[in-house]
């Protein structure tokens, strides 16, 4: 079974970093991003198994 990929979208770099590090240590592939345009590119290509995002983003 392949690793699951989690998209982490947050405009706050420190939150993005902490989440990405914790999820990577837990065994997930993580795609961190800081803006909606990048997020939309990944989502439109069907990438990621789960999305964690900032409510205000």
C-alpha cells in the first residue's frame, strides 16, 4: 500500500511547518502550500487524499 498524501494549506508559515513535520513523522507524504491558487492546482489534478486548511484561507 502506498503512502497517503495530505495537502496542508495555510498562509501562516509556522503552522504549515509544524503540521507538515508532524504528519511526515507520522508516515504521510505532505504537500504544503501557502495560497489558494497552488491549492487549486493540486486539487484540480486530483492530488491528495486529505486536505487540511485554514478556515480563513
